[in-house]
C-alpha cells in the first residue's frame, strides 16, 4: 500500500465520474494521494461513517484531520489547503465553479443513462466492473446478490424508461451547450486556460465520450456495449473535445489504484 506524504486518501468507485473529477484534479495538481477503489454495497457503511452526513456517495477525501464528502466540497478544501491551484484561478473562480455546477447537475442523468442501457444487456460486464476491486468474499456476495443489488440501483437512481428518456434530453441539452461554447473556436472553457471547469465537464461526460485513457470508459468492451446508446452523440464536437482533453491533459493516475498494469490491460 502506497503511503503519501500528504496523508490524503481518496475513496472512489472506478466507474464514478465524480470520483474521476477529483482524481484528475489531484493528479494534475501533483498533490500526492492514495486511492482506494471501493466496491458497491460495501462502500455504504464506511461512507456513512466517514462522511457523517447521512450520505453514502463517493468520492470522499480523507485528510489527516477530517473526511470530506461531495466533490465540490473537496475542491473547496483543496483551495483552502493547497491553493492557489492553477486549475482553480482566484480571478476566474466563479466562472469555473458555475460550469462545474452545471455539469455536476447532470451526473445522475449520465449514471441513469449508463445503467438503463446496461442492466439486462451487459450484466456480466457491470458485475465485472463492480467486483474488479472487491475481495473474494465481497465478489462472491455481489455475484449472488446481483439481481437484488440491481433492483436497488434501479430504485435509487429512478431508472425507468421515462426517467432514462428525460436523462437523454438533459444530457443532450448540456452537449448542445458545450457545442455552442466551442463554436467560437475556443479550446478551454474559461479564460483560455485549462481549469477545473474543463476537468469537470470531461470527467462527467467520460462515460459517453469513452476516452481511451479512462480505466473503465476507455475499455473497448465498455465502448462496444454502449455503442448503440451513445451513437447519437458519438461524433459531436463536444464529445470529440472531451476525448481531446483526455489526450492532452489526463496524464498519469498517481493514486495507485490504476497503473499501466491495471485490470484493463491484463484482461
Ligand atoms: N454530489 C456528489 C455526487 C456523488 C455521487 O453521486 N456518487 C455516486 C457515484 S458516481 C455514488 O457514490 N453512488 C453510490 C451511493 O450513493 O451510495 C459529488 O459531487 O461528490
């Protein structure tokens, strides 16, 4: 297990786009951390205990003094404790945070869309992703309980045909917005410089853009299983931009949960 001088541990799910937003922020800012990828269901108790907010969501950043749940709050903490960060420039902070908020708001829709198009069609693949970082007993439990866990996910994320359709509309609206922003030829969303706005948008849309560098969404198997669902957006300028941001700025995953020898490359 990798120790970090900073004493930061980031609790994530490999698949979580909000987790990727923070992981990328830490990697890009050269802030040392250790990443612990959790297993769905088994994350709940630790998340409740660490977050102390009655919420089970990840990411959670455990610092030597406190644990911070919720990705915008983690960025606040990083500004306070590691600022100024070049991706969170004080003079353009409001513009960056507005875009962050805008795309955080469609995170649940992206997850809903992803699971609506995977449950019942790519269950083996979902199960593999859920158990990639599990212990043997956890994996055995999830395999057995998968139908019940899937049912729980459907309920929690309100995965119905109607809500999946609404998710599609809301994602499309933000993709249209991004296309409009990029129409004047700009490369970065705020002040012509790479920022947490670009990271948030690219991370939150990664499940749809499938950038090659992403340890889950860059998997050819995942891209193939979602090919029909994401076809309407695949070649949109906005999604090409996401892949371009990954090409240019994603860099190394330094938390230790993913390496060049990761599951994906071993598979
Ligand atoms: N607003 C939260 C949303 C995080 C979130 O929804 N995380 C999902 C994974 S992408 C999660 O932890 N789901 C499991 C759960 O709610 O128990 C943030 O920005 O951190």
